[in-house]
C-alpha cells in the first residue's frame, strides 16, 4: 500500500468501527437490568455478555495479538471468550457501566494502535472485527425480540414501535397451495455461476470463489408470506405428519407448537414474510405446497448471478452498498416489510427480498467449500462443520450493513426458531 492509500484505509476502518459501535449502543440504549443480565432463552447468552465479548474480541486480536500488550483485564478472558464459560454461567456479569467502560477503554487503545498498525498485513482482520461486532449486535437484536415476546405477548411488531405501512408500487399475487404453482416462481436456466467470494470482507466460509454448475430450477420470487403460511396452519399442517420428515415430526412432538414463534393473525401482516420458524417447519411447509427448500447454491445463484451478462454481483441489485431503498435492514424499519416493498432491491433474475427482511433457511448443511482455510481461528466456522447446522442466507431487518451480501453464510441448528428466519421454496426444472 502507498502512503496515501494506507492513510485512507486507516480512516475508512476507523469510520466503519465508529458507525458500527454507534448502532450497537443505540440498540441497548435505556436497557433495563433484566434484559441486560438475564438469558432470554437457554441457547442465547445475556445481552451484557455479548457487549463484553465484543470488547474482549477487539482487545484480544488488536491489543494482545497485534500490539503485543498485556491483557487489560485478565479476569475478563474466561468470562468473555467464546470458549470460556457455558452460556448458562454468563449471567454473573460486571455492571452495565463497567462493561461500557471496558468497551471504551479498549476502543481508545485500539484507535491509538490503528495509527501505527501495518495495515498491509492486517486489513482483513480489522474488517473482520467490524463484521464480528455486527453479528453480535444482530444476536443482541434477536435477544431483545425474545424479551419482548415474553413480556408483551405475541405480536409481529416486537420493537415497541407502531408498525409502518408501506406504499407499494408493485402488485403481489399470493400463490395457491397444494399444487406447485410456478406463477410466482422464477426459472433459473441451467449453467455455471460463481459461488462464494474472495473479496477482503469475505469470511473464511465464503472462500474460495468457485464456478458451480446447476441444472435448471425454479425459485420463489418472494419469501413465503404469513398469508401463505396461514393456509398451512389452517389445513392442519401442524397436526398432519404427512408433510413432515421423520426428523421434523420428532422435533414437533418434542416441541409441540402450532404456529411460528413470531406470529399474528392480523391481516396487516398478510404480505409480510413469515418468520420465527425452525428449519423443520420450513421443510414441512415446502412439502405442503409440493415444493422443497432451495440448496444454498440455488439461493446464491438466484440472488447474485446475472445470466445475461454472465457475471456475479455482490448484492442482488448490483455492486453498490445497501441503502434504505434497496432492502429492509439495519433496524431502520424495526419490523418486517411486505415482500414486494423493495423493487429496487430485486436480483437480476427477478427475486425480491434476497437480502434483508428475514433470513432464509436453505436445504444445505453448513460445511467448508473446497479449499477452505480457517480464519481467523478454527472456532469461527470450522467448529460448526459438524453436519448439524443448516445454512441460512440473506440477512434480516436487524442485520447491519457489514453482514449483508449474496455470498454471506449464516448457520444454526435446524431446531432454532429464535432467530429472524423465514424461507422461500424451490422446485426442479
Ligand atoms: C454466524 C451468527 C452463527 O453468533 O455464533 C460470532 C457468528 N462467531 N462470534 C454466532 C460469530 C463468533 C456466529 N453466527
Ligand atoms: Fe464472537
């Protein structure tokens, strides 16, 4: 890097880190003690832990590993490292003020070091840190939704805001059920596409970019809506094992539910995507409409590949960073939006909402691509290549801009409903 470009690089990293932190702190502004210290669900740590972990991760990678400094707060290592305490033992935390101090003290020293950091070798890690914080901020948003759910009861607008209506410019025709209706599906012609990414922001699990051949398939233009999902509920979907896989039916018997975790019968939400469903519920719905879940390759090709031009895009709409016109993300709306609300965010193939609104379950088990190399540590991705996690794509209305791109891969156990995940369906050509 030249002197000017390294200077520009420092400045841009600093700005991203500041902007990212602002969003994190905005989310927890005015948080009460219960929500700060208590687990909302056994699979999730308390909000306070995530904040400490964000500071710890920055201190560990930048101050200890790069700057060679002694740990500032050695006692925080065990508490805030991901491989420290089990989730249920993360409730005895320092106070909110102490954790905020921790964040600030670390941040000041990190910015001091940034001025002299050899970014030629370190840029990837600095940018990884912004994404790391972004992901924990999203997890905090999931946890806040769960707290709302347990205190306010079940409504789709969990943020405490009045839901906003959208003036829609494109019509939306909900599809029928039972017969695979290709009317609202898009045909993706057979051929190769470029899957994954080698860009500097790409996580280890997105690399390396590779050409992948797919046969012709069809994919839903929109994520499955509440109205469509209601047909499944009303047809006795949760009572009829015919639609469920053996695994899925077993999950349902162990977790007797009859509608998504986040659900409302109000017509207002009819054209919003369904969310708060486990992978098994998504699979059962797909069977019900005679379809299946897309593989992650099918999802990514529909999101990123321009068949006409024969090239991939970082985002469905092209290569420019997301704005409030391209998709519902970054907590700006505060809830889901109708699935046709963002015509400007369409992919080249014509799919809506590929990024933002709700995460989308895919049929694929999380694994490394051919040529995978762990970065920055084995526990980031590789520890989850266990054949027990399903890949999700796309991002939700709480995803920060730094985690939004067509190649981004998320992963959770198929039983998890506590994330903002819905799905769309696919069929063979
Ligand atoms: C990609 C969201 C599944 O939160 O477990 C954060 C991201 N990894 N710190 C998670 C992550 C390490 C990860 N997910
Ligand atoms: Fe982490």
